[in-house]
C-alpha cells in the first residue's frame, strides 16, 4: 500500500528534482564561463630609476632654479610605496651642450627625486623662513618713503586693487609703478589656477623669490600657503611657482628691483571668481 | 666703552631708518588676482618601445583630454624628438611650445612581463614631479596607461584620478519596441566592452559595490523581477531571493554588506534593506506612496531616496534605519534617481522640468542646487570615484540612448566613447 501510494509522487519528485539539479548545473557552468569582467592586476613595482640630472648648462638664472628645489618636496604618499629598485640603466650623455661635469651615476631611486647639481655656483640667497607679512609690510613702507623710488610701497593697498591698472598710480615714481604693473600682468598671463578642482579655487599661495641682474629668478623659490597643505594646495603651489618661472626673466624693471626679494601673492579665490 | 655705545647707537639709528638688513629683505610685494584659466598644456610624446609605447601615450593623452583639465599638445609641434626616459629632457625645447608639463616613458618586455617606466616633468620649474615603474602582462597595457593617467592627474591637480575604473551599464541595440537590453561592462573610456547577459530578459539598474568587483542589478522576466548579485571576478551569480511584488532599484551600502532596494506591491513602493550575510530584510519606509531609488551616504549612516509623498517626486534623506525622513528638494519639477557622491559633498539627481530632463547636483541638505545638463531626456547619473565627474544616459527624440559624462561644474560635457547605445551606467571604484 505504501509502495502504491508513494510511487507516482516519488517518481514525479525525482524527475522534478533531477531537472532542477540539471538546470542548476547548466546554469552554474554558464556563469563560471562569464569571467569576462575579471581584472588583470597591474603592479607598481617601484619608483622608476632617476633620470640623469645634468649639471648646470643653461643660462645662469635657469641653472640656479634647477639646482634649487623651487617648491616643497612632493609628499611621499604621492606615489605608492616602492620596493627597492634595480639599478637604473646607464644614463646617456647630456643631449644638448656638453656638460662640464656630467654625473653618470643617477641618484638612488626616490619616490620624488630632486634634481641636484652640486657643481652649480650658489647665488646669494636670503633666508625667508617664517615670513612675517605684517612686519614686512611695515618695514617696506618705512623703507620706501625716504627713498621715494621704491615701488613696493605701492603694493600695500587692497589686494584687489593691486592688479587693477588704475591702482598703479600709487606712490613712487611713475616708472616703478608702471614696471610693477607690467610684472603683474606678465604673471597673470602665465598663471593657470586650477579653478575646476574642488578646493583649488580657495587657495592663496605666497611665492617669494629673488631677481638676478638680468631679471631672472635666482636662488630658492619658496612658497607659503594660506590654509592647510594638502594635495590640492600643493598642486596649486606648483602652478604658482610655474607662473613665476614662465614669466621670467622680468626685464625693464627699475635697477633697484634686481637683487631684491619679490613676494607674489597668487589669490585663486579672486582669480577663479572673476 | 664709548665705542661700544657709539656702535649701539649707530645700529639703532640704522634700524630705525629702515636700512637694517631685515627691512631690506622685505622688498617688493605683488598681488596677482587674475589668471589665465585654461586646461593645462601637457606634452605626451610616444613612449619608447615601439607601437605599445605609442599606444600607451595615446590612451593617457585621451584620458587627460577628456577630463577637461588638460590640453595635450599636438605631437607635430614637438621640437625635441626621441626622448630618452633615463635622461633629463631639454626643457627649453618644451618651453618653446609652452608645454607646462611633459610625460615621457619607456616600455620594455622582461621575462614576458610588460615593464613601463614613466616620468612627469615640470617644464618651467625644470624638475621631475613623478617617476614610477609599472609591470603587468603585455595584453594589459591599457590598464597600465590608465594607472599612469591617474598618477599624472593626481600630481597636477591634487585630486584623486578616476581613469583606472570600469563602468557597468545596459547596452542597448534595436529601435523602440524592439530594443534589446544587455548587461555590459567596459573601461571608463569605452574600451574593452564585455556583455554579461544574452538579452533574453530585460536588465535594469546595475550598480557597483564600492568595495569589491561585484555588481547588483534587476532582471525583469515575464514571470516577474529579481535582484541579482554578480561577482565579476568569479562569475558567481546569485539571487537575493523571492519577494512578493516587483523588486527593483538595488544599491549597495558603502561597506558592501547590505543592499537597499524597492518593492512594489499593489501600487505602493517601499524601501527595504537586506543584510547580505544573514539575508535578513528590514523595511525602511512604510508610506502609502512611491518610495524608491535609495542611495547610501558614503559613511553609511543616511539614505537619500525619491518619494511622491508630497504630491510629486521629490528627494528625501532618512537615517539608514529608516528614521527621520525629511524632504531636501523644493524646486519646481520632479526629482528622481538621487545618488550620493563618494565624497559626500553632493547628491546628484535627475530633474524633469520645463519639458526637459536635467542632471543636477545639490548639497545633502538641499542647498546649492545646480543644473548641469539639459536635453530631451537625460537621466540616471552615476559618480566617478573621485566625485568630480558624472556619467549619465542621454536619449534623443529618436529613441537612441547614449552614455555621456559631465563634471560637477557642468562645463565639461561630452559623450562617452562607447560606439553603441547605452543607459543606466554605474561607475566602479578605483581598481586595485
């Protein structure tokens, strides 16, 4: 009786389970074949070997800029943690003019290699750490008044007015004001603030450098950020420094500008709003 | 003693008159309040190493150009040829063409492995900004190019890149009424498309997990709808289970441990969340209205969703447990498909107003609403992992749907270079 009652149901159940199992197997096999989306790994093995950094060979001013580190070093976390790198290939000779003292052995690999050229003569640089802007402004005003020809005193007005051409009829000789205006315009043409990046439009970078006799940038170019230093503001500082180098040499300035320290305030807040 | 006093007096006088050294250093101050805002000119000569070197440079160039933040220079303008990646470039030659940055590199194959060295140079400061080496299998050269693009992008803008990513979407072919919809995946630049379903059923709303190479999507068959999880690396596919009613609009939580989705029963849709480990389900909304399109905040504590409980579709934010829902959109028109940005700063949405559809963004509190695009039918935004670029679908009046991208400023808007039709894109996180 039990056998008679169970037989049809049992057979049906077996068939049903069998077909489900078969369907699952087919389905499983199908999905196993769908590895089209798998990701093949890419490994960052290490920092690449350093390039051959040639000693100075260009005009003195550019040489100086090359030997110094114009902006703070890139944070180490800008590149993934490197594994020690094999020795770099032997560097080729300097591609253009024969360098007076080529350095055939590149420096050890670093995440952010810093060009070095010890053979370069160091121009006199003025230490500018811990810049006190208020004290500077005050001292400049004092210095400019008796001299009567220091255009820097004209730069103490409102920041916005500084770049307005009409605002340049400030104290000092007309020549100085005009020259400073020209310098400002050169910097404006060369400065490419990153207004499209979140945070990039809020950065204010103060770049300090010294002009050589030919209007070139000599010595260390230092940057100071208003606000926190992060990847966006570091990139913004690079852009400000780049503008200074790109605009140099600054010619047709009054003689007393040369050898002086110049401080440029790059204000992305203003630039991106305009 | 008298001499010492005299010296001190002289020093004091000099200092007071502003002639002392510290004052002389103060010098000249200039304020620059305007700039030449433009995409950054960058030179990307072909990498050494033959055709693959040229191809890698080409992919990098296209990536950077599409971002809108860079302007790759015409290789025909390059003065210095045959760059050697181990030697410093001749900077004057690159200054001459006004390249602000230069990328060069070398490709070699070592023991069957592709080895790519590259360097990023600041042309005017004459310094190396980056120098990295990548290895991979030779057929994987595009990913190497994307990784290099990310490095360059991050170093020069300060933002994380988004090039080494993929997009899952619904590939569409055929006309209205006969449209075939297939689940597909491609690189963010439209390359390497792969198709994950055969088109025998409709696929909708695929979404990436932000923690793994896993997607969730809705499959619509004549017998009903299901939500699936699909692991792209193993090929494993599983259903979330059977629900009474139609299930749709799934989305992962930021930790990948939960999926929120909508269930429609008798004309009323509500939002549920399932724990993927325990498979327990919790109901988050119980309003007699259509509640749908849930999207988690990046910290997982809140959910933005779309509801017509106020009369027409608007955006609401509630706790991830369904608590304290509050409306955040109050503009004209209908707001749908909200998506929280990976950075948490914005919520992107589709807005229908004035006979057009728009992609827009607003702050999570509803402030600072910005419309980024307008067309016959723009919808379904998804965020790149850096939170700066959105991808969406744009359908023309003729019924052809294509994938487009736009940045958060709305300035950089362009089609995604995928040749076919597509809709419902979902951006992956950065690949490892």
